C-alpha cells in the first residue's frame, strides 16, 4: 500500500500515461489413506541458537543482532511490536529443512513469512493481539530470483519474490501472468490462497497458472510437486492457504503472450451509490471474459463530506471498451463525474496497478531506499455467491456512511472484485480453491495512522462484515484472513476442507505448522 488511495493513484497514473495469463484444470486424485499416528517428539531443552546458525547458509538473526530490528518488520506497521525469538533468512530449501528440524528438536513455535502481508500478523512471529507466541520466523523473503525459460513459456519464481518483481521480469520479456495489484505482496502467499487479481476473469487465478511448486514438509523432505508428482501437495498448493502443509521455497508458472491492457476508471456522485451497486453486481461477473472490474465504496478522512463510489478495471479483449461498460453506465441514472480509459502495454499496466509507475524496480518496495510507504490497516472478507437485494444494498451503504464517523480513519469501506469468467470454468474440487462459482470476493478495509490503537478500525471492518454476512453468508477468502471469522476453515475451504484435513494429518501429523486457523 502507498500513501495514495487507489482512486487517486489510478487517476494520476492513467492521466500521465495518456499525456505523454495458460489454464489447466487438474483432476483430483483420491485422498490419501489415513496415516497411523506416531508419537510427538519430546523437546530436548532450551534452543541452542548457535546450532541453527551452524547448520544453515542463510542468516540467523537474534534480538541482539544489528539487523534484527529491520528484519522483523512486516508490511503492516501495526505489528511492529513483534519480538520473534529469532529470524532465519533462508537461502535455500535446505535451510528451511534445517529450520524445521531445529524447531522440532527444541519445541520452538514457528511463524512462516514470504511477503509479510498476513492480515492478522501471524507471520510476524509474536505481535501483540495476533494470538501467536514469540516464534522462530522462517523467512523466504531473500529467495527473490525470477527466471524465464528459454522460450518464455514458463517462469520460475523464488518464494520471496514480490508481484512487482515478477511483473517486471515477465512483462519486460513480452510474457504475462496474472496476479494481484499490490507491489509488495509476495507471489507465494497470493498463489497459495488462490490469487485474485486484475486479469483474473481472462487468465484465471494465480494458482490456476501454477505448474509446479517446491515445498518442504514438516519432516524436512523437499518435494517438487506438480500435477504428475506429489499431486496431492500440488492440489493443496492451489488455494489451500499458506503455511498449512509446508514451506514453499519456489514456484513455476505458465506464462502467455503479454496483451495490451486498457485500464479504466468511472466515478459517480455518492447519491447514485445504490444504483451503482445494483447495476455492477448483475453485470460484472457475467461480462466478457476479457473484462475485469472492482467496485469500491470508501469513506473516512480521505473522503471529506461524503464517501465515494467508483468502478475501475481492465480490458484485454477485442473491440471498444465503451461497448463493454455500456450496460453498467446504462444501469445508473446519474451521469458519471469521471469516466476515463487509458491504454498501456501489459508491463506498464501491471506496474501502474501496483502503484509503481515510473518507479525503478529496485525502489518499488517499502524497505530501505524504497519509494513506497507502509500503512497500518485492518481487514476482513466475504465471498459473495448472490447479488444483494434492496435490503442488502441499504445495509452496505449504511456501513460505508458509518466510516465518516470513525475518528482517525484514513480510509475505510468495501471493495468487491468480480469473479466469473474462466475462474468459474474449473470444478470447485479440481483445486483447493473452492469458491469457483462465486460472483465476487469482498474486502472490508480500514487504514489509519502509524501508532494508532487499531481496535476501533478492527471493530469497524468486523461490524461491516457482520452486517453483510446476513446477505452473503459466512464464506470468506483465506488470503484476507481474520481470526474472528466463525468456523473459518469451512468459510475458507468449504467442501474441500475434509481433503485438506486428511492431507494435514498425512504431512504434518504433529502439528508443526500451527497458525491459529490451520485445518
């Protein structure tokens, strides 16, 4: 996230430019037979950290080390008070295996981190309010290599690579994959949870483009999983959530020729919000597969006077964009206050969506020398399988209006990202991502000042979710995890949960990977 709102950034990025991904639905193998229980290893005593340091090539940082204070930070400043026992900056899958063996030997709690965007701070290694004790953080953030195959048809990605790094390498070579729209999000976490992004209706989810994954399981075995090898682990890696069955150290994706991309942005007066919601929800999930859009209703200090309502998106199909969005515009009686399209190459569009237009790739991050700013946030989610009736739309607008009364909120509200398209063409059981037939993913978010008490903002997003769950039921998206979601495992994984639970018993029988919502 940057200090600019997404609305402001799309306008400024698009205006400046104007002035100057292969799908395969894998068959589901039969669940593995139950594994006979084995005794849980007994810790041998207090951890001897020097032993871990001597067994790995990467760095092991302890609280007294000079780089520890920087290395422990995640992308959300609200978790800066975390005090992990140590941080292993893994240099390879072998380092990860050594870290897992060390944690097993000494009974040390684990936290796993790649991009560091976990909504509730479970990758921080012991932040207050996270429900995670001080832990050994195994970080794959230094595994950032991105390598295209000779013919460009596939790309190998280190587990610590950010979306911006992947887009830059792939797009510069004239190839494309589809993913999210935040520069610093790690491609690993995004993919393991499914991977909704700005080309999702034409390319599919990030996990649909995955062809292989290197994953280290609790026993230290390094698996090269694919549809034909360790197929159950590969299936689980396609939407089964991060850090549940093992530590991913590398991924391979299929690419496709990079398309030109038209980005677009439409905003209406707030008085039209109910009509916009009604028109968008019946149009967006069934639009041409080449068109993707997100509907945002946002309030807070960034929107003085009244909230904003806007739809933005991407178009990679043939023919004029105006024909594609005409049904949306015709469904709203008010004229838009803004209606702007912008034409880009794939790589330029992805860097704009990521907030890194005209920013050198080395600076497209929040680290030392980076051009982006960390911002505290709260968030939770729904998955929408049904359109809202008039009552649901009224409840939604009331909750956005309530953002105007939350003291200190920079921006808060709701974002609805369209699904449908090729996502819905894959059977819900073919990958671990179960929500194939949903119309949209839904985020409730709030941003606020560094150092502010997060409680009021957590309360706001969770009240919003509670109000809308009446209409959308309890479904949720694992990449927008929230510790307070009731029956979270079912909300995230639905009918795929029993198979995931069986795989958990097989590959992690002693519960080494024990984040709060593990299955």
